[in-house]
C-alpha cells in the first residue's frame, strides 16, 4: 500500500494532482458522502480563509459547507471592493496576511495566475477556486467524480464539450484531466468560441494525444444548428483510432453515441463584444433540450454543466435521469471535504500499490531572460501586478522548433518572431546578432542562453544587430 500525501501542498491547476492521488481522493469522498454528519472532529478548530473576488454560489458555499462539516471555521472576503485590494494592496501582501490568520486559503480571482501567486506567498495550502478563464481544478474533481460514479470508469469514455470553450475555465481544466485518464473529447464550440490553441497544444504535446480537425463538419454551413464538431482529441489509449480512417467524419464518430455532454454557458463577462456581436453569439448558441436528447446518439448520454445555467439548458430536462448538473453541484461538498482534510493533513489515505501516480510532470526549461518580454494575455497577473514590481514575467520553454514559451502564471503562449543567444555576444560585440525564430539558429542555441523578441525593434533596442539574412531581406524590401 502507498500513502497518499497532500499535506501542506497547494492545488492551483489539475496538474498538481497525479491520477493516483485523484483516485485516492475519490475513495475518501465516497467515505465522506456516506457519513457527512460524522466528520465534525476531522478539522476541528482549523480555519479556512474563503477569498472570492468574483461571483460564486456553488463553489464558495460548497467549500464553506465542507469546512463547517469537518468541524472547522470560515473567515471570508467576498469582493475586491470590501478588501484592501481596492486600496491598491498587492495580491502577495494579501496572501501573506491571510496566510498568517488561517490554516488553508481558497481563492477565486478574475486575474489568471492569481492563485499561483497566492500559493507562492501564503505559506499555507492554497486551493484555486477559479482564476479568470485559466483553471478551476476543484470543479474538475466534481466532474470527474460524477463521471466515475455514473459510468464506473473514466478510461475510454467519449465526452462532448459544448458551448463556450474559449472562456470556460471548467472545460480547460477538465480536458487535461480527461486526457490523462484516457477519455476522448469531442469539441463542439459555439462558432467563434473554440478551445484556445494553447490548451490544444498542451493536450497534444504533453498528454501525447492526437488532434483531428474536421472542418467539413462545421455543421452550421450545412444548415444543422447543432454538432459543429470542430475537433476530437484522441488520447494515448487509442491514438490512431480515428486517424486510421482516411475519410473520418466527426459527425459519424459522434453519432455512435457519447457518454456525456458537458455544457457551458456563454461567459459574457470574459469578453467585450458589441451588442450586435453578443446578440449573434447568443442566437448561435446551441441549446440542449428534450428534443435534442431524443436523438439516438444521446440515449445513454449524461448531461453535465458546472452551473450556473442561463439559456443553454432547457428546464424541461431537469427531471430526466440523464441530467447530472444538480448531482455535480451536490457532490461538491464531499469532494471538497476530502480535499481539505487531506491538504490539512487531518486525514490520510493509502491506496493499492498498482494505483501509480501519473508519473513525473513534463520538464520544461525555464526561460532565463524574461525581464523584457511580457505575457500576451492582458489579464494575466504578471501584466496586472508588474507595476508593483514584485512579479517578474516568468516563462517555460515548451517547444524549440518553433520556439514557444508558456507563461508560468496563466499558461498562455508566446510565439516569438526573433531569437538570439546570450552566449555569443559576450566580449565579441560583432556577433551580437538576432535571427528569425524559424531559422536553423534555433538548433544552435542552448535553452539556457535563449533570448526571444516579438519584434525587430525589441532586438535593436537591446543592442542586437540583424543577421545577414534579415539584413539582406530588409535591404531588398527597401
Ligand atoms: C463555473 C465557474 O465559475 O467557472 N461555475 C462553477 O464554479 N460551478 C462556471 C461558470 O461560471 O460558467
């Protein structure tokens, strides 16, 4: 038996938990659900700081209920206006202070990467309850737990994601977890709200999966208002299943039946659209109703939603046994009880030897020359709090050919246009050149020495000269 130890750790993204740890957490969740009223000694006297700087009903109430059922106490700050953040206090200072009052922090914040900063500064375990469009790992735990309970396994399930996949943090976190557990995902974005490229890249590059794009199946053109299947992510368990079929049609793949339809609402608060554009998005937004569920392919399909719903789920399906959304919300309490008690070290759990952790995380070298470049995501915490000078932009080099840097706070990507090495110019200024990012030079530069630029002006401002290919091109274009 192996002891699963989450004591004193933080949960910022779903990558912070291995598959084995998630399985173990679910067995403790089973135990907690069976005896919700008998857990009041587990965290007796401990204090949870509940810091919600974005609207929340389910997540906040279920966290607070979980702590109270475990015998603990809750202190809270629930909007920026009523906390010192409105006076210009940094997130780091708030984290240090809250960390000196409480035993565990739960934080929701509109800036992506905010939970990472809180975890870095609080000195106590921190749980991310949603940071912008970035991540929502505990919702993923509730979603996975529901799938596991209803379908007994996660491996091999076929899950369709439906709606606003661009801004929905729940779908981003859930996609990584499903991929790791060997499920297949079919993406059904509402037009214009497709899964972000950085999420797709991570799914394929780090989970070893395969992405199929079926543009012909963008069903709106053919007059079908639903099922514009944009892409399917095929996990490592059956990597070539679809790829082997030359005329693979996602519609066909879909029609063989899906295990769950994961519906999300249009996340209006996360983008600025003109009233006309918003109206268009709203009109094109697919609705799940009784008629839709009568289709053959949905016979055994669970309808899931993180809630709140707006218009995308018809009330008429609430009583349908396939509708899972209120169960997902209710399971939030035992799932979070299990998580809090493990992170506070008040419970531990052993799992059979064969439940192996997911294995080491993919190692990516840190980008060492990050002071000049900025994360391209305007709501990344590294762009919001740099004025206060305690956060430096931080990147990992996740790919070399072509060079791709990933922000360590919000996981957005930066694809530089020009590169240079910090090694060559030392002492020999005539070699202080910059090159095109897609040139052969990328193979000669060690990751530790890599310097990237998004424009030529940036390179010139830092004293680099164009290499002869760039110089010639520049001359020819004059
Ligand atoms: C979601 C969230 O806040 O990301 N809700 C939740 O936590 N249960 C989904 C949403 O707001 O649409």
